[in-house]
C-alpha cells in the first residue's frame, strides 16, 4: 500500500513577463506572459512492502509507482480549480500594471491591443 500526500503549486513567474516601454508614445507593451508552472511535492509512505522470491520488489517498482502517482496527480490538477485560481491571481497582478500605467497617463498594450478598461484584457491561456 502506498499513501501519498502532496503539495501542489501553480504559479506564473512574473519575472518572465516580456514587456517593452516606449517613453515617447507612453505605452507599456506586454509581449508575452509565461505559461503557468506546476510544482508537485509528493510525500510517499510505503506500507507492507515485502520482497521475496515469489514477490520481487525492487527500486524500479518504486520508480514506476512514483511515475504513476505523478501522472494521476497531473490529471486531477487539470480537472481542478487550481489553474483557474492561478490565472485569477495573475490577472490580479496584471491589474496592478494597468492601474500604474493608467494613473501615469500611459497605455497598457497586450497582443497589440490597447487596454482601455481592465475587463478588456483577454489572456490566451
């Protein structure tokens, strides 16, 4: 029997946002936003693992269990709200870009579309 407890983090590395500042036209152009990063930190606990002549169990078996668990966790992440929550946090951070540029009389541009109202911002992901 294997018991797995895991911490899952989904986040956007904001330091990887590509942007250009045009001081003449007073525009901040966001050219790309990184894909979300998924980090799994599983903690495996093995119970009743016995290896004998009729039931060989070796390191390869442990590795296969870990691969199966990771694949299962990634499938569950896809159907959970974790990615949506991470995207909402990203939008919250991008709203700070919008507020700052707007308060200075500048224009925020994403994918060659000027953002006149923050609700107009549509992310590809």
